[in-house]
C-alpha cells in the first residue's frame, strides 16, 4: 500500500484498539493533515482491499481480520515497557526463593492483571522430569501433605488423611528411603520402582507398610496424570473487554478455557523462541480471539507462554511484555541474568 494508506490503517487500528469505537473520517483529518474527502477516498480503498470494514451501527470503520494481520506484520512496533512494569517483572525474577517455573507463572499473572487478557503457561511434560525430592509435611489432625519436587523446579502437592494407628515418623522414614534410592528417576518410572524396590524394603521395617506405600503411590500417580503443567490466569479478565457482552459468546469461551485438550493446542512446538501472533482463524483455539505466544527454554526447562485476548488486542504492549520476559530468560540461559 501507499505510505498514506499505511498511516491511515495504522491510525484506524490503534484508535479502535484504544476506544473499541468505529473510526470516522473526521477523527482522522487532523492526525493525518488531510481533508475529510481525501480520508474518505483512502478509506474506500482500504475497504475495497479488505483491510477495514463498515460497522453496522455507525458510519465509521473497524479493522478486519486481514487489517489486523497487515498491521501486525508491517506497521506495529513493540511498545517499550514503563519503568514500573520493568521493576515489577525484575522483582519477580530476582526472587531467589522462587523456582523459575513459579517466577514465569507470576510474571504471566501480572501481565493478565495489566492487560485484562488471559495468560497461559504450558510447562514441560512432567514425564520428562526427574525426581529431586519427596517431602512429608505434617499439618495436624492426622493429616500430611506430600510434596513432590523435580529437577525442573516443578512442585506438586497432595494432602492425605492418615490412620491414627500410623506414626507420622514412619511416613517420613519412607520418604527418606525414596529420596536415597530413587533420586534422579524419571517421574513416570517411579511407581514401578516403588512396587519392586521400595515396597519389599519397607515391608520389613514398617507394620502398616501397605497404607504408607499407597500414600506415596497416589502422590506420584497424581503427578503423572497431570503431564501438561497448565497454568491459566485471568480466565474471566478477557470478559471485561466490550467484545464479550453476549452471554452465549462468554459461555462458549469459558467452556474452551476449561477444556485442557484444547488449551494444549496452544503449545508452541517450534524450535525458536520468536514471538508468534495468531489472529482469528489462524489459531486452533477460537476464531474470535488472538493468541500471542512464545516458547521458552532455559537450563533444561521448556514451555510455552501465551496471551489470549480479543482480536482488538493491544498488540504492541503484549509483544513488548513477552519480549522482555523472553530476553530475561535468554540472559539466564547464557549466564548473564540473575540466578
């Protein structure tokens, strides 16, 4: 397109993103220093090319899906983060008490808060994790929490009711045996080794060994049954956008956010960490949303981070936020970032 048409489309897209209102020619005259007639003529060209379309409730125009795609590919530049945004993200990443996976989840929670979009983190398949430690934490009233930690920083917990005749110290003793014998074992192989290696040992040392054995078997079994490590934040935030005023549209999207198999399709299987934008029918999740996502890979830990929002998404800001997270993770991988 000609330069003026590029400028005009950029103004229409960014104005509509900001206001959610169709854009008329009069609003563009001063910004582009053109007469109303010239603007109308150029808008007619853009409409004929399929980049904008008329809104049925006004004489203004709104970007089409094709227009958004052209804007993203040719006109948009990532928005620089504010000092406050940078400080908040750095505070999360520099918290040494957080595992990397937890830090990424918290960063994506923050982006969901800032943008009113839904954030998703798809962690590496838990079957590719190795056991680092299992811990037993007594919480009173004959209850314990079993914590399973992996070498990738993933932590899963499960609460159990313990028969009063069982001494908690015996459960702790079994956890110590598991840590000594099964350290470094792939998670999906743990229960087989529990059966054939750990169970014969504890049967000679613990009277109620079957009950204690089942606590650990169930804890690891739950871990393997949740292989995707899906973290979704702000499911309802996207519905603050004016696009979602229709109850049927809301119900449809809510059901998709609750469909784990559908969310797994957002996973990025590419070999690069580039930020990718899928608008409308370009994504497999929903034709009426945009998904901006990127793969991360650091210190053996892999996953996908994604933002789901309306097609009228604040593309430059979301790309700027994800780009900052990507660069920070890349610095960690290269040894330049804070450990």
